[in-house]
């Protein structure tokens, strides 16, 4: 009788874990933003796949009010004080820098972050051309916040200025 009770408890635990995983909506990735270029910017970014697009959600603080360039960069290395080690925009399709909603763009080109008067940004966007893993995968790369707005046209990076925060993207 005792053995039977333990078996039932074990089966329930497995069902509970399965239910928990599905309610979280499948695999995702996160990046913790670290300040760079002498800034005090911090925050977190979450990535998940939704209907063939990549959903990007972020909560960022310590910004100057207004728009800030926001991109997935090629290298998962934020170690330099100016985040130059993150290299350029992630560009799996070999295209020019551009507007996130257009066809001629780097995969890593995201809509600008918009900070309020308190320097805080709450962000949610869905973009094509990126995924969690595979040829267009962002895991193991980095996400960078810039001092200035991305103008969505200047080459090679939208003239968005210094890199004020950087985070390496990791599967969670
Ligand atoms: Cu960038
Ligand atoms: Zn770009």
C-alpha cells in the first residue's frame, strides 16, 4: 500500500511539471542588460517565438527620455567598456541596415526603445527574420541599447550612437 501511494505521487508530479512547462508558452531566451559607455542603463530582455515571429519584450531603466536604437548584435560578447566586442548588427540574410518592418534590413534591426520622462522603457515588439535557434537564431548573440535613436536608414547601423547597455542572450 505504501509503495502504491508513492507511485501515485510520482505520476502527479510529472503531470504538474508538464502542465507548468506548457503554460509558460514553450522555449524562450533572456538577456540581462549591463551598463556600458559610462551609462547607468540596466534592464532585462525576453525573447520568445510566436506564430513564426520573434517576440521581444524588455524592461529598461536609466535611459535618457526619448528613443534609443535597439538591436541584436552578432557576437555574444559585451566585455568591452563600450560594448564594441558585440560587433555589428546580426545580419544572417546579408542585407543593408534598415527599417524593422521592411524587407531590406538586418535581422537584428528592432524598433527603437522609447523611454519616458523617468528614463524607463517598457517594450514589446514582434519581428520577422529572427528565431531562437538555427540559422537566424539569437541565442548566444547579444542585445544592445544605444544612446541615440536609430534613423532606420543610415549605414551601417542607423547612426544610433554609443552603446549604453549590452546583454548576452541565453536560452532559459
Ligand atoms: Cu546596435
Ligand atoms: Zn542594422
